[in-house]
C-alpha cells in the first residue's frame, strides 16, 4: 500500500524532529573538548600543539571514514546506520571523561571520529529522500540547526568545567546519548515500501562497487562542490576550534567568556544564517535552479573580508560583529550543501556524495587546526591563521558560483510523496 502525501508529510517532519536531537548530541559531544583547553591541558600535562592534535585526529579520522560511511548508508540503509552511530559515539564520549592519559584521550577521540562519521551522510540523505522541492533546504536546515544548538551548548563547556570539572560533562553527555539511541530503536520510523523497494532494486543491480565514486568524481558540478568544501573546511574548522583560545590568549578574555565569544557566537550566528538561507533558497529555487549554490556563495563573499578583519584589529565589539557574519555564512552553506549536491549527483549516491564532501572538508580542517596550534607554539598568532582562512573562504565562494545543475532529480518539484524512479516503477510492477 502506497503512502498518501499527508502521511508522508507527517513522517518526513517527524524524522527531522528525531534527527534534530541526534545532531545536537553529535556536535555537543565533539565541541566539548575545544571549549575546555585550560583544564584539559593542565590535567593531561600537554601544550597547544598536542591539544590541537586532539581536534585534528578526530577530524582526520572522521574525514577518512566519511566516504565509506556514506557508501554503507546508501547500500545498507540509513536508519540502522544512524542508530548504531549514535550508540557508539555516545559510548566513546563517556570513555573520554574517564581516561587519565593523553594517549587514552587520543584513542577516545579516534573512536568518536569513526562513529560520528557514519551519522551525517546517512541523516541528510534520509531527509532529502522525504523532502523535495519547496521543503528541501528548510528540512535540511532545521536538522542542521541541531548542529548549532549542540555547538552553542558546547560553548558553555568552559563555564561547566569551572563548576563541576571537565570530566563530568563527557560522562553525562555519553550517558544521555546511549539512552536516546535506545529511544530511537523503538520509535524512529521505518522507511515506507516505496523507499525500501528503491534501495532493494539498487542493491540487486549489477552496478559495480566503484560506480558511485566514478559517477560522482566525473561530475563537474560535484568536483566544484568538493573543492569548495575542502577550502571551507580548511578555513572554518581552525576558526571554530581556536576561537576560544584566541579570545583567551590573545585578547585577554576569561576562560568562561572565551567559550561564549567564540563557539557560542559563531555557531549561534550560523544557526540564524541557516534559518534565513534555507527559506531564501527554497523560495529562489522555484525560479532559479542554481539557488542552492548561489545563496552560500553570496554569504562567503560577504564573510571573507569580515574574517580578515578578525585577525587585523583588537577592538572586541568589532571582532564579535565579524565573527557573527562569518558564522552566518557557514549557516548559509550548511542549509544548502546537500540540496546543492542533489542538483549535480545521481539520487542513488547521495549519502556517498555527502561522505566525500565530509572527507575533504574535515580532513583539510584537521590539518589546518593542527597547523594553527603548531604555529602558535612558534609565536605565530591565531590572528594570522584567521587571515589566511579569509582568503580560502573567498576562493570557496568562487567555486560555488561555478556550480551548475546537470539535471532535475526525480520529483524535485514535489515536496512530499513517493519517489518516482525507473528502478522503483519496476519494483512496483513486480509486486502487482
């Protein structure tokens, strides 16, 4: 029995609601480390370079695992991958709070990187399967607002560490994540037969195992998206990870307020930018098929000079204003990255596509985060790192302007309803 549009609509938004909480936990767990540099460095007896390695190792492993994670989600199914990912990374978060050595912390962060890598490609691919046309950017954006909610809450880590100790936060959040994974096992919707049959048809096809990667890496538009996300990761990950320490060590802000001025300000602005951009993109896409890429491109063009200004002045109110603009531009991209990828890729390879985008972005971000810490120990200020990031963001914006859709995907202009594909139609005929 085929689902009716109204039931499809309710399930589609229920999935966004369930995954919003998962996305919040995802980024809260990873963000806690960078908001507690002082107590963690003191407890483990490490400097800036080794502390930077904690974030870099996570990003490298997260990035390396992302293409495989997306490929697995496209073949195995998104629901089981999402639940397993949440369960494992929550256990890793719990362990982070009880390790007593730098090596133990590295191992826990590595486990976090592997398990979290499997979540985002599966989640965003599942959302765009249910949301098409006029709701795609809003649904993607609302889900990713959980990312910023988690990042903003993570910004309170410094204040929390001062009151209760840095280990308590990791133990608490790990336990919450494990409990929520059990909730999802019971209540998270199973895909309707329309999607299940489409996946079954895809798995039974004789497409070679390299078909997904070959298809994606020969798409001109997708290659521009890859280049853009590599530059975006290389620019914004070190900005996110080092903003608290920049405010603390170079501007003399207290540990607690450094987390507020850094991650909370950047990610709070990204949250607002994501809400704004998702509505603009859904509206503009009705008349311009390039809207999903053009909206974040415009945001990057505005953010680049602001990010340069962060590293050029010492006037705190203006620095905060520039951080807010840069954060909004990241929200512009996050609400449109997967929708833009859908315009230049085969619908069967969407999770794989997002995995590749994650791979280049987080791997580059991990390298630049480590380099930023290494340069800091050589007395090169974080302000210089941020100015280099501004140039990378400008070039990333140019890459987005070059992205041109190759075709409209199936049912791209229908907000809700079963996916119409040749494989799915064949599967339906076989069941009649």
